[in-house]
C-alpha cells in the first residue's frame, strides 16, 4: 500500500512502504559522507602539494649551501675574480641596510593607505584606490628599478643605497597596504560602534581600538613584504649597483645578497657557485630569523596588554 500522496492525490514514485523514506535518507547520507571523505582527502592532498615546494627549496638550499657556510664567508669581503676564498660581508650589511630602509620608508605609507581605504574612502573611491594598489603590486620589479633610477640615481649622479631603498619601498607599499585594508575589514563593526558610543573620536578609535585588534594580521603582511623585497635583484641592479667593500653610506653604491648571488651564480668559477649557494642559505635564514623574532615580540606585547 502506497504511503506518499502528491498534491493532486497521486503517489510518490518509489515509496512502497513506511520504511522507504528512511532508506532514501540513508542512501543520501551515505553518499554525502562518501563525498565529504573524498573532498577531505583532495583538500589534504592540495595542502601537502602546496607545502612540498617550500620543503624542497629549503632542503635543496641547505644541502647545497651548508657545506660552504662558515664564519669567513660572513666576515670577509669578496676576493678578486678567479681567487678562491673571500666572503659576502658587504652583501650582508647592504641587505640589512637597504631592506631596513625600504621597510621604514614604505611601511608607514602602506599602513596609512590601508587605513584610509578601509576607514575613510568609501564606495567608488575605495574601489579605485584598491585597483590602483593592485596594479602597482603587479608591475614588474625591474620597471620599478628603472623608476627609482630616474627618480634618485639620475638627480644624484651616482648609484646609491638610498636609491635601492626607495625601489624596495615602492615594492613593499602595495603588499602591506592591501593586507592592512583586509585586516581592518575583519574587525567587527560593533567594536567601532562601541567606541563611538563611549564618545571616542574616529581617529582615536582607529589608533587605540581597531589597529591593535588587527595588529597580528598587519605584522604578517609586513613580514611578507620584507621577505619579498629581501630577495629582489633587478631593482638593485639599476639603483644600488653593488660594491666589493663594506659600505654604510646611503649615498654610495652598496652590495646586497641578491646581487652577490646573481653575480656568483652566473660566474665561471666553482668557488663562486659554492658561495652563491651559501649566500642563498644566509638570505633564507635572515628572513626566517626576522619573522620569528617579530612574531615573538608581537606575541609578548599582546600578552602584556591582555
């Protein structure tokens, strides 16, 4: 006897007894569970595939660079072409100076731009600025190097660390600006409204309430930007040029690890190739160490506030 009636008085196909709907539901649930398990496996496989390139790069750089890594590499200047020995001390110092300069010049501008986009520029204005920031992020870095060459090198009449820092600052700005914009957008509107209800002006709400709430994400964006500019070579070719001796003057040419790696990797000498791998390892370790220290400092400050 059929149990499922339709609106017109007919019967539902396939319902032949009281237990039929339960069997249909059971089959659907089984199919859903199977699909869920398959998708979990596929997503886990995708996550593993995303991590594998990083592991391969780290392992390969360690295997190639560790044998040539020693104290002399970090404390000596390069030897003339064809002579074994020497080190990359000028490149290490130059990388720290120019990456630090680029971060100091670019990060405040980027954070303020992200705040303006999210908190003040509404509607079409915010959309337009986001589009322009995305375009800037997509410009080839060699073109940014040419821009810095015309902006700084030509007026100064010489290559300099300042020009390299300006080029790196232009590269880091869109990265940090977009991350700041997105992180501020994740702060609930109720947090702002609660501050406004207490009579706190908008600017102070942003500084004392919104920015601390988004600080972790913003710092992560800054770390991504630092990691990006620390490995840039093309902009520095047109700006800093390189230097075989340690230099701390912003108005003089300055070496950097990416420049030294490029010179050594394309050179004809086996000793250069070994030092290029060791310099690559040093660059990776510098970025990793900077990321760890920054996160530790931020975590302690957040814990102290809590």
